[in-house]
C-alpha cells in the first residue's frame, strides 16, 4: 500500500480497502497512543517498494497453539474498534473497478502484490497445523535424507559436535553405514519412561525419517564462488513472487540458479531463507531451520540491516516459537518501513502468541489501516475469534474467500473457515469449506487434516482414519500424530493399540528433532505427554512454557498437566484462565469441567462439560466420550 496521500485517508491498492477505515479527523488509536513501532512522523511518509520485500502469501499460522490467557476485560470496546458493518453486513460480491473507493462492507478485495507472507506460527491453528504455501504439497526431488536429519538431531541432543552445512549444500543419499547407529541415538533422547520401548521407538524414528524424506523438496548446491562481486539485490531477476506462485520447489530452484551466478545477491539469500522456513513448516521437517538461519545471516552479512532478511528472521523466530525475538525483528523492520505487510503481520502474530491480546488488537487495527489485504484480514478475524466474536471472524473470512482468486489464497482462507466451523461443531460447513480448499489445492495438508477430523466427528470413521494416515505419512507433526493414535484407540480393532503407541512414539522422535534444530517444543511436549506419555515431563514442559508466555493454550496445557499429576487445586485457576477471554474451545471446557469435578465443584463441572459437548460434540476421538461419561456420572450423583 502506498503512503497515505493526505495523512488520514489510506490510498487504495488494487481495490483493497481497510476493514476499519481511518477516522477522517484523527489517526488510528494505536498510532495516537504511540504504541505501534514505525509510526510515520509528520511530513512526507515513506514509500513502500516490493522489489526486495516478499509479501502477500497468506499464512497463519503457525503452527502453534499458544494463545492468550488474559482476562476478558483486556478486550473491551475501548481496546479495539469493531466495525459494525463488518459484524452486521452480508457477504460481498467481487471487487468492483468502476469506483475508486469501497465501503467497509466490501473491505476484502483481491490482493495482487508480490510480498510473501511471514511464515510465523500461525494464529488460529492448533499445534502442528501451520498454514501451507501454495504448491507446498507438490513433490519435487528428494531433499537431504531425513535419516540424516534425525541423526543430526541425535548428535545435537547428545552434545556431539556437528560440522555446520552451508545453505544449499547438494542433496545426497544416505550411504554411511553408521546411519542406523546415529538414528539409534535418537532413542536415547526420549523420556526415561519410554526407554523400555527403545527398539519400537527406533523403528518409528526411522518411519519419521522416511516420511520427512518423502515429503521434502530439493535444495541444490549454492556456493559463494569467492568472487569479488559487490553485494547486490537482483530481485528483478528472481522475483520474491515465485514463493507464492504455486510451486515452492520451482522457487527454490530459481533461487539456486540466481545465487550460482550472483552469490552476493543479498535479496535472493533472504528469499531463500524464507523458502527454507516454509519448507520446514509445511513438510514438518525442522532440520531446515538451521539452513534458513544460515541463509538469512548470509544476507545480513552482505547487506547489514536489510529489511527482507530481518523479516525472514522474524518468520524464523516465530516458527521456532521464539516470539519475543519475532516481535523484536518485526519492530526493527517497522521502524524503517511502517508499511511492510510482512512485519505488520508478524507483529500481530507475535503479540497474540505472547498473550498480549489488547496490543495484538491494536496492531491489527494499525495493519489494517496501513496495508489492508488477505494476510491482515485473516489475523484480524482470529483476534476476534479469540475474544469469542465468532460472527465477525466468520464474516471477515467469508469476505476474504469471496474475493480470493489465487489458488493458494482460496485453499488457505477456506481451510481457516473450515477450522472455525469445526470449532463450533458445524461439521457439515467444515467439510464444505475443506472441500473448497482441496478443490483449489488437492495437496493442501491443513485441509486434509481438518477434513479427516470432521469426518471422524461426523461418523465417517473409516474415511477419517485413511485420511489422517495419509496426512501423517507426509506431515508427521504432533497434533495429527496424536489424533491418529486416538482414532486407533477409539476404534479398538486388532493391532490398533500398538498402532496408537507407534504414533505417540513418533511424537517423541519429532520433538527430539525439533529441539535439536532450535525449536521450542515445550507446548507440544506438554500436550502430547499429558495424555500419552510421561506425566512428569508434561508438567515440567508446561511450566516452562507458561514461564515464557501466558496464553489460553499455555494456560490450558498447564492446567491439564497439573490435573494428570493429581494437583487439581493448583490446576483450577489455570483452567478458568484458559476460558476467560471468551474463546470457544470444547477441549478447554472439557478440561475445566474435569478439574472442577475433581475439586468438588459439581455444578460448575456439569455446566462446563455440557458446554463442551454442546459446542463441539466430537471435539476429540477419546475426550468426547470421556466427557459424556463424566457428565452422566455427575447427573446420576445429583
């Protein structure tokens, strides 16, 4: 979006109008308060160029479950301007070209800028379900074998020194006869309680390696030829739009070719770093994060402080769940370029994941006034969902979907609508939206995962199990692994118990790999281990994550970890804090109800359990049945 021409009215970019139009008399509240970094000073405002700044690939993200645990009073009308016309108006038609401006009710319009979205841990998505870039599901050449990635994880966890690889070293087949020994080392980083199953864990670690290899995308040799060329940015030769063009492997190949001929091209190094972040997130392979880090540092070495690399570092920090650093990098970018859509979006993500909802709401207003578009609108919607304003969240997402034209945009927004419908127990609508997402991109993994979940809750369990098996074969992240394990347990067929244990062991292997590559996996550990692992480890991880950030998801994880360790009195305040913002989540209500029952609050427990089952009666393959049983017992005891 170009600078505002009169200091109050944002200039429309390709027909895109902010959801919250600026007051004609005053600047946005967040700018008046001085809380938003990068607020332009008086006088001419800086222009925004997109040559070196990849933007506008929608991504939520991330792939974390951390959400705020602030009380509902943090989210009053004074904190956030909520446009009544967004809440109350109906869906809009496509963008019109016969007028220069559009009313707020037609806010969401086609965005054609070429900036790649920061690949942060996505707001609005549970752990292990990050948004996927267009075409990220396509298969290219096989990357570095994941067996090697797993073995690197074992070396890092065990203190073994590893020779760092350069970004873009050639992919090679694993021929080292000691590979199996290195994979075996992964077993030793598992929990002490699982060591009796070392052989089984070793097998599932190999399965994880195979899954990562099968889903990875090639990266080739990109070496500095030692020449004396000066640092340049040939963004015209390698457009960052390649990363949103529908083929991530083609984008990486183009960047490789560019960097072979122009090894001092700081812009392409930064774009390559972003590509590695996306590859890591969409393929569930955290071994790519060190490659991204090296590429981004290479870019900054060539051109210190360049915006594109700092934006990439914000994305990488968020993907590794280091949200304080993500916020720091976003603020650095916004200080120099207040209109960077990447940085504006990353800032919202980081504030949400740090539990700073009121600040996130103001940041969403500011982003909407400066750079309205799909990436901002999806975050705007999620901020409202977290406050219980599902109607506004749905309205904004429906408007975004109605005006989306790119396949990647359609699949992403439709999947977000599917998740929103699922959270409300509307399985029919969820399946419709997931079908829309998959019609745009049949390999879009968040939609495949969501469809399997909705199918299971709807009673089509055979199709659900098949679908989730396909997801974890290519996308071996903690949440789908746990869900598939619970589907096996619930089904109870011959061999299902062993199959379930294999999924839970794969979670252990993934967490070891993630930690070895700089990812904070404490929330994943707490969520998985509380029900299916070492309860002591779950509590230790939940406490560590709560010390870092107070969100609704970390509050819920800590409450449940305390419960499974028999500390219900201590757990109850956290369970109540997890539901304090108005966020409608059946699992949170179920956990709260169980803890209330254990602490003698029978009436409150009945209300919480009933609310969970009313909201989403199939919220969990195992938890939903346990909630019904607990509620039945409470009713019988009245």
